[in-house]
C-alpha cells in the first residue's frame, strides 16, 4: 500500500507543517527541533520520530532518517532567520566548516541546505517570514566563499565590495548551486482558508525539471464582497440541526468552508473570520468567578462549518462527550479590562496613544498596542508574543485576551491537536507554528506540480 510521498521536517516546532503535510498525504518520517516542549508536542501528535537536537551539531548521514540520498521526496522546514542585516555575504556562502560557537540563528538556513545537499530530495519547501524580502547584506570582501553544490561546483556570483545585496537573492543562488530550480512566493494564509491574515515567504525548489507551483493558483478563499461583509456581521448564525447532513465533512473533500486544494479554482469562498473560528467556545473570564476562568466542556454545538471541522468529533460520538482542552483565560488587571471594554471591534491603540495614566508600559521602551479582534474579519497574525501578554489579541465579545485553544483554532489546528497545558508554552508554540492549512496547501501544490511528474523529468 502506498504510504504517500516521503518527507522530513526540519525546525519542526509543534508540528504545524508536519500536520499540514500529513493532511496533504505525505509520510513524514523524521523531524528535528532544539526546543524540548516543541518536540514533546510533535511526538504527542505525530508519533515518536521527532528528535530533540541542535541541528548545527547533527550530521544528516548519521543523525538523520535512514533514507538513501536521492530516495527522499521532500525536505521541508522553517529555519529561524530573525535578521540578516549585520551578516557579511562571505559568511552566508559556506555550508561547511562553521563553528557552532560562532554561528547564530541568522544562518540556520545553511543547515537546512546541508540536509538538502545530503538527501538530494526531489523537492524542498523552506518557509520564512516576509521581512526577509527587505533584508540586505553588505559585501565585505573581494572573496566570496563558494557554495557546495551537488555535482559541478558553482560559485556565488560576486558583487562589488560594499554593495547591498538582497538576502533572498543570495539564498536562491545557494539553492540553485545545489542543482535545483528555485523560486520564492509571498502568500497570505487567509487566502488558503486560515481565519487570520498571516503573510509568509516560501522558497520552493525541485531537483529535476523546471515547472514550479505558483502558490497563488491554489487559493481557496478571497476578500468578501460588500454584501458578504454585511452577512458576516451577523455574528452567530442560527444553530443548525446536528442531524442535517447537507454540509459534508472536510475529509470527504466536499466541505463548503474548507474545500480541497485545486489549482485555478473557479469560485473562491469569502475569508473565514474570527467568528467562524471561535465563537462557539464557552465564555471564560479573567477573574474566574462568572464565567469561570477555564472551560473543559463544550456548551453549544458548533455554529459554523469551520467550528464543526475544528472539533473533529469522531463518527458515532456526540459533541457533548468530547473534552475541551486549553481553553482558559489569563489574569488581567482592572486597568487592562477597562481598556479592553472601551475598544470597538477591530480597533487598535498603540501604547503611546493612550493616556499616560492608562498605559501599562513606558512608550519609549515598548511599542506594544491594544487590538480587539474583529469578529467579522480574519484575525491579525497570531504571534508567540502572546506568551508575554495578550493586548494585541483581545477577544471580540469578552473582556480578556484569547485563550490558547482560540489561538490554535485561528492557526487552523483542530481541537484534538495536543498542546501543553502551560499557557506560556502553548502560546509560544502555537504562535511560532506554520498554520497546518497553509502547510497543506504548499504540500498539495508541490505534490501535484513536482512529485507527480519528476520521475519523467530529465
């Protein structure tokens, strides 16, 4: 029985990309991350094939999966790349002889390429932040170290000393030096049925052939029309009869809210909203009196197709018997709660715009802001910053910040996906994750464009 294309997940985190690839039909055989909580979360959801390790200290041949070079279908991952502004181009140009003590997160993408170089996969997908598009590096010397390609060596084209060069240009040159056809794509997760605006940059490469998946061809959702926006303002639709089978499940590929990924879809659905994602979850409160600070049971049936999909109730079971996890409110002081109540839907205040008597922080130290999520629109980008405070992620109808479960829903994790009970760990892991629905879209696009025909490419 075909188990699907083989894949490995580097910098796997909580497993959002692995989950998306699994939904896209891949057999994810191995994963690695430095963070203990991330690896625990990945293993709880995907099995014990993720290892905890500093990837800079690993050898793909000895520490990686037992897969012969050339037999792996996909290398995927999202190496942390916070900023490249102070790194010289010569430092970016070498895949070997790097000291762990001297290295930093800015060049971890080179470790991604070490695995590509060793395994020679048919394709790779590297996900990163859109800020990389504006990052540049300065050529610091006349000598630029050469790449280490598969087969014939190719040096990175030199630029004059002192010239500012886009980081993405250098990365693509490195990837092409390994013998791959490569391109980059900037996309918004909302266009793929994730109920949040979250821009991400993808580098996609293939070992043979030239055709690459233009990810925009796989969009399933779009900006709603004015009429649809008016309809979305009706926050809670009528409760549907749970016996109504008119809306098929996502697994059948017929769901009206999460349609299957097909290129050049003729009709795209309106963006999924915060209301679509979370407003079926029971009320909770910061003070824990009424309502309580934590809810462990659902009190309503799902009131949108996305909520029904997110609950993932097994066939033959009732939603009332399904446990609810990670839906608890953090504590907020009275000042924060008062400001939360003042904000309208979708309204944000920068800290410096609030009266000094109301500011929780010094505006010359923190550029944080208050933002109440608009129930009739996709959420703003879920960030790991939520572990520190929730000012940017205020619930649309309750005076509190989002719970970990709500954040996970907005990231397109189903309720059955295990995350740590610790709110700090949960917020961090959820905020750093690749939305599974976005990972699924990339996986389907690569599978349909590259993996179905690469055996015939020359």
